[in-house]
C-alpha cells in the first residue's frame, strides 16, 4: 500500500478512536487556569437530553438523581473568553424555575428570602417610586466608600434607592487625575458630569485593612495589586508618620484613616471638571468617618477657595459627630 494511503488510514483510525473521548466532558488541570478550556465531569454512557430550544453544545441537563426534585444546569464554555455561550444560556432559561441544589447549605436561600421581603415591603408598596427610578436616576450624592463588608454606606446612612451613586474600593481612595483611568475615576466622571450630583462624600472607617496595608507597606516589598492601589495614599502615610510616628501602630492607622480621607478630597480637586463645579458653588466635597467599634459617624466639608486664613486654599467647615 502506498505511503500516502497508509498515513490516511492511520489518521482515520486515530479520529475514530478518539471521538468518544472527545465527546466526554472531563476534569483536567486545564480547568484550573492552565488552558483556555473549562471541563466538567459526566459519565460517557449517560445520554443527556438536549435543551428545550434545540441542541446546544454549551448546555447539558444532568439526569435527576434519586431524592432530588430539581434540575442542575451544567455550563461548558469551550473558550474562556467566549461569553456568548453563557449569555445564550441566560436568555434560554430566564423564565425557567430551577430549585437550588444543596439547599441546606446554599447561602442564596437566605438571600432569596430577603429579596422577596424587599420586593413586598419596598417595590410593591412604593411601586410608583420604582417606576420613576426605572426611567431615570437623579441622586444628590456621589459616595466613595470602602469595600469592607462591615461598612455598607446604604445601611449606615440609610440611603434609599436613587439617592446615592456609589463606588466602593479598597480603603475608599480617590486617585489623582494624573493617575489615569480607574473604576473610581470613571464613576466620578459619570456622577459629576452626567448625573450632576451636588455632593461627593468620601467615607472612611475604623480598623481599615487597606490603611493597615498602606501603613505597613515596605518601599522595597514585592509589588502586587493591593500595594499598587494603596500606594495612592502615600502622601497620607507620610503625613501620618510625621505627625504620629512615635505612637503605636494602631494609633498611626487610626490617624491615617482620617488623613487619607482628606488626601482623597484634595485629589478630587485635581479633576478639572470637579474643581470647576466646586468653584462655581454647584458641587460640595465632604468627608465622613464611620467608627463601627462605638458606632459614631464624623462628618465634615472641605472649603476650597483662594485667600483663606493663613494663606491656604483649603479648610474644614461644618464638622460634626453623630453619636
């Protein structure tokens, strides 16, 4: 037999023998970030029925197991950057009612109950308000808060839907304009220029892990996402070391928690469209500090104009403590 025919025969045999394996969904090291494919385990001899909208290689229905009155969707995305298959599944099954798997240990069971309570006590009873919000939002506040799970500004200050456009990040930092585009910068741009908010409120808090990372950071330490981000507060760290460098680390961190708020307020003024509106009197910049140890809240406003007392352009006014 000619060499070419032998090669073709071998290739055909290889394809035939590998077809069942190729059909299997298997778990491998590639599913842990070492490749572009995600794999899920299923038995080769199980015949899985197609989804209700026709064959879809991205969706499989697992057979119902004994004692389970539920369906579980198994998503298989062959390319990690291809999100179209995931979106198609959401569209295909958006009206399905699927019982949660492992309900006894599913944290979403509690969240579902809270959502249904919210829907009844808020959405249903204040339906006209939510219909108005569905058309537009006109918040008076733009809030920059920390991502810390203990300091939700909506819970602490009682913001209602539509009242505060909020962005949360590590240590509630506002990068300067020269830092370039960040999620916080984009949120500020939208809130100030499009939503025309009247107040920007930067909220810090007690025992902030981001500030602790900033204060314990070594200049020669290995860079990382956290270090690169909290480095935005370097000026607050330097001023804290100058003012409280001989005190304990905890006191230094508490000092820096407030110092970094003022640093962020000054950084806000590096954005030309923020400075313009502050000078026009149509935008006010505020600092807030929430101490969750004794449940107190401090609030102050940054005054900015030329020729203030002492030759400075900045001052604090309307400071108060809520306790």
